[in-house]
């Protein structure tokens, strides 16, 4: 079939070529008798002498026709000038601006890196290797990028050189750029178009990008000119000149695997008329045939499985994207991503992250092997951004959401094979096959898989030719995205998940989608579906027959049979209980109680562990899969279910509701048990990932106390944001919150401010809180909704400046009853500021200012103020610099007379103080962070006091008690000197 432009014009034929001549410039001059406006055939290209230009180059369309060169000698030059004017016209400039505006619209996942990160600002080009069809068809024994780059005859080529002449000197018109999923094909093409918009690609005067996903949505006939103007209105005046020799044009076809192309003439007719309406696939086929606009250049991006859809005779160059094969490229990418102005960590934090990541890349071959995929470099940076830049991350951002969005960015709902009739989405196929492998690994605590394991999960249920074809496409396009060869010594012939956490994510997806079924459940479902399909028809036939024949019992029996689908559906709801039980079992495994919290585990898997620990490539004896239940909960959130729906993995609202209902019986009940701090943090993180406020509120209210001591909660870790998010779902009063040794600072306290307001007992000791943090604590205690009754600030460098802020808080607070300022470097001046504020306070009952280098004057002054205080009845002054005179003055105090009890020594007169255990316990607990020499000095003074009291008394009972306490003090001193305490 030929379109109307391919047929010789009636009455004209080929006679006009008689007498035509070629000049030195390659322009064809015809007879003056040639009629203006007559159309020539594109078949002339095959009749011209070698090296001659097409006669169409000699004519320029002008107001309805082609003007003859010979008749008007200056017309050729004039036509070239016109085309140059077109190239620099406002239309193309508007087209550039429109494209740039469109491509600058970043996905939500990219916006968290700050507005300065865009393709036209910073970009790292992946390695591109020139390839051939033979390389594509040849199976690779080891699918690693290093082996691909070491292949014979491989040549690295730059993006700007893709259209250079080939080895034989032939001009390249069509380039096929291919790569597996995650190699960055789309990003590279976007960068190429952005470069053209900025004028950095002078080879082409017009660039027309097309998304094959967009073209696949319609099969209605449309002309190429109409298609271009429909997508790019500004090119309306330029379209008639596209493809001309003097207007270099580049067509970009991104994602060719989305189109089912057929290059057979019987299926796709020839068409060289840009104004002829044909199906979009026919436009693409004829462009690639170099039949439609043959002077135009074309670059195609596709996955490896679809490369063979284009006959090799139409391809000028094959190029393979090989990712970041060099660790220097990976480091450069990480440096650019993690050093954006939008990150709030500060320069030191950013540099520290990049340095730790660089060191881990150098010593951890498995991570370097994974990060040659640009998409996984993106995932690493996004995860670190989530973990360390909590203030720059949206409140609803979750780790599960990052992984789900990551899969959407790479798959975006595309089918595995557009030629397959099942049209199964790639993500659904991965969930059923790779998800099964991941789940088996989680249940058996296994991270390395043999070829036999892969065959069992990927090929186990294969029965048809279609399934075999799908597996072949998956192996060539996406296998390397999920699984890679293990590089650990001794495990060379095994495979691991490219990113370890992806195993737990896919295992969770496998379970939540209901793919984990027993043989009986699978058979029952098939039988139920079969009965459901035929039951209505058979019932109708039997009802008709029963009216003629006395077989009324048959409809009754069949109606009973019809109950099977409903009964099976009721049994199917039990699967929701199974999922909830699995979630609870994995979330509260006692063997994981003493591991780090999952946030630190994820952080360590990326940044490595500093110090002389085991080699990172050495697998631990017992693999930990604590992210598995957390991902299960995260996948049930509404946002993630919406994204999974786009990926072809549907989780119905009813299923999510039933699972959440079943979780109340299992997860919340188990959460009430006393959990270690790291496991409690994992539980709170699970509630954050689940993104169900009602469920989280009920779970949090059931917790009597929250002990999160030793869990890192710096502003550079999202634990603070997670805690604030989860506890913010419930407005109840928190009985006790222990945040001791959590690396808090002023920024952390500000982030947790709404939660701290509702805490009755608050532990903030051992956090290096300074004077700036005291300003936040002052605002907290002066807030009209403050519920804090007991506050421990021990072992923080509050200093005198901090004491001034605390004095203001004590003066105006009405809820505080117990305040501990033990070992806070207050000094005499700080204690005096606190003592002055007590005159305006009417509610404080206990004050601890021990170990603050307080001397006699400040100590006695505080005690005098305490005597006058209506409620203050206990003051702690032990381990201070109090002289013998001061000791005697303080020992003369009587609680019944003075109204205050002062804890200074282990004795009261010649008897043992009832608080001696408390004082020694405080010393023993804080010894790791106190000055050991000063503690020994204070213990020696206490020992002398005990010995003096024992000599003074004659009561044998008192002597025995003093001797017992004396032995305790001697034992502590001995252990401190030996380094055993």
C-alpha cells in the first residue's frame, strides 16, 4: 500500500527529469517547464546518483507550492535563510520554554531535596557503552555491570556523541538506547531534552519528544503533523518544515516497550505523508523505517527485551546504559544529592554523612554492586534524607512510602510484556514470583539464594508458553533490578537482593496481597470460582426441566451446592486473621528484643558501622528481619494502597479494614507487654508506618509508660518526628516518658514540645542539654497546659546560664513537684538563682542539686529558703564541696522542727541515714559519666564520716548498721580503683 504522496502525479510522470542537471553544490536544476506547485515522489531518493542530495532539498514550500531553483537563481539561498529563520523563530523558543517548564515539574519524591536540585542544575551521566545486536542476543553468564564493561569490543560513548558517524563513516540517524529497569533511561533522555532547551545541543534545531506510554493510550488514526501540534501547540508553524535537510530535527521516543510494533508491510502500511492520518503505532513504525521524514534523527529508549522489535537494518547505533559502574560516579551523585541547601542538617552533618557513605562504598562490595543502578542511588539518598533530615521530610512520609514510590517511579504501572494477552503488570508479576522467594527467605532467616531456589520460585508454577515468555522478559529486563550475584567470598554462585530491605518489602507485599496460600486454599478458590460462573445458568436450566419432569429435588441440591462459594468466601476472611497474627508474631519476636531499633539498623546498612567490628561483607549468624512486619503495616495505609493500585497490585478497602480489625486483638494486646526501649521504638515506628490515627491512638493509650532510654533521637534522625507523630494521635496524658541518653538537644525538644506538655513524669537526663535547651524547657514549664509534675535533668551541662532560664520556669510553674538538677554544673551562682525563684513557687516538693560543686554559703542559703517554702520538704545536696562546719550546720536540721529534710551524708548524727541506699545508688548509676577521681574523693569523705560516727556511738545495733554501710562504700571504692565499676 502507498499513500497519495508516494504515487507519481497524473500527467507529469518522470518527464520533468529530462535535461535536469546537478550543479557543484548538489542542487538539481530542472527545466523551466516544470510547473510550480507540482508534488514530487519520495521514491526519487532511490533514483538519485550516489552522494547526491534529494531534489526536495532544492525547493522550499512557500504559499502553496514548491518554487523552481533554476527559474529563480536566488531561491535556494533564500529558502535556506527562511529555514534558519524558522529555527530561530519565536515558535521554537516558545517550544523550548514550554518543554523546560514541563520537565522542571518534579515528582513529590524529588521535592524534598530542595528546589535547587533539578536536571538543569546538577546531574551525573551514567556510563553508556556502544553495543550491537549480537551483544543483546548473546546471553550473559554473569549479569554484573563490571563484566558488561569488560566485554570485547565495548566502547564507552558520551551522550553528545550518539549521533556521530559509525565505524564505517556512515551517518547515524536512528539510535536505540536500552537498559534494564532502574538504569536511568528516562532521566537521561530528560536531561538531553533539557540540555537542548538551554541551547547545549546545537546539533539539532528542533527536538520533538514523545512518550510511548502516551502514544499507547489511543489507536485512533491521526497524522504526524496533528500529533505534534496536539502535544506541542507552539510548533504549529514549524511542523511543515520538520524533516527538511536544513532544519535538523530529533524525535525522542521514550519507553518503546510500551508499544506493540509490527514492521511487516501486511500489518503496517507504508506512509511518508506527515499529514496522512494513521494509527500512532504506524507513525512510529514509519519513522523508524526512515520512510516518514527520512532526514530526521530518532533516539529510542527501551528495555532489552523490546530491542528486537526494531529490525536491525533500521538502526544506526545500539547503546547500552550501564549505570554508575565507577564508585567515583556514585560518590559524586551522593555528594550532589546530600549537599543541597534544602537539607537542614548543616554542613558538618552533610559532610559526615557523605564521608561515612563513601567509606562504606569502598569497603562494602555488595553495596557498591547495588549502587551501580542509578535508581538505587536515589533510594539510598532518599532513605538517608528520611532518616537524617526529619524537618525537611513531609510529616506523612514513611519508609514504606519511600519504597512504594520508588517502585512507582521505576515501573509506573507498566505491563511486563505489551505483546502478552494477559497484560499482567510488572509489579504484580514481581509480587507473585520474587515476593515468594523473599517470603521464603524471611521465614527461613535466609538472605542468600541458590539457582535451585530461584528456579523453584520463578519457574515452579510455569505451565504455558505465555508464562515462559513472561519469565524470559523478566530475566532480561528486571531480574538485575531485584537480585544480584553475591560478592561475599565463598558465596559466588548465590544471589542476594540488590537492596537488603527490598527482600522484606516484597515479602510483606506477598503476604498482604494474599498470595501466601495453602494448596487447599488455592484449590478451593478455583472450585469456588468455577461454581460461581456456572451456577446461575445450571439453576435456570434445572428449574425449567423440573417443571416438565418430576425432578424437583435437583434444584434443591444445586442450591445447596451454590452455598459453597459463600462458605468459601467466609473462610477466606480468616486469611485476614492470619495476616494480623503473622504481623504480631514477627513484630514482637523475643529474640530481637536486644537489637538496635530498625531505624538504626537501616542507617547502619547504608552507612556501615564505625569501629573495629566484623567485616561488612560477612553475614551475621542470625539474620534480622524486623522491617518485615513494619512494611506489612505500611502497605495497608491508604496512600500506599493507592500507589499500589497504580502498579497493578490491588488491596481492597474491605481487606485493609478487616486486617486492622484483627490487629486490635493481636498487635495491641502484645504491645501492652513490657518492651525493651529499642523494641518499643520499633512498635511506635510500626504505628507511624500504618498511618491509621484511630488505631495508633488506641494503641498508645494502652501503654502505661514509654521507656525509650538509649534510643537515638537527634534532629538528624527521624525518631523524634516518628514519636511526635504517633503520640500526637492521642490527646491523653502520658504517665511517664523516659528519654534518658537519647542524644536530645534544643531542636529535638522543640520537635517534641506538644508531647512533652502532656507528660507527667519526664526523664531527660544524660542528653547533653545546654543553656539553649533550657530556654525550651522554660517555655514548656511556663505553658498553661503543662502537665509535668516530675522532671529529671540530671547529667546535663545546664551551666549558670541554663539555671537562669530554669529559675524563671520554677517561679511561674504550677505543676512541677519533683525537680532533679543533679550534676548539671550549676555552681554556687546557679544554685543561688534557683533558690531565689523558690520564693515565688508554691508547689515544688523535692529539689536535687547534688554534685554541682556547691559550697557552704550557697548550700545553707538554699536550705534557709527551703525552710520557708510551704511544700518543699526534701533537698539533695550530696557530693558537693561542703566543709565540716557546713556539715555540722546541716546535720543540726530537724524535719519536725524545720520542715525540710536535707540529704547530704550517709549518716544522721551517729546513726545511718535512711537514704544511704539512694545516695550510693545514684553514685553507682552515674559513675560512667561522672569524674571518677571526684567520685572517689567524695566516697572517701563519706567513709570517714561513717567511721567517725561508728566510733562515737556505743549502741551495738547502730554500730552494726554503720559497719554494713561502711563495707558497701569500701567495696565501691575497691571496684572503682580496679576498673570493675
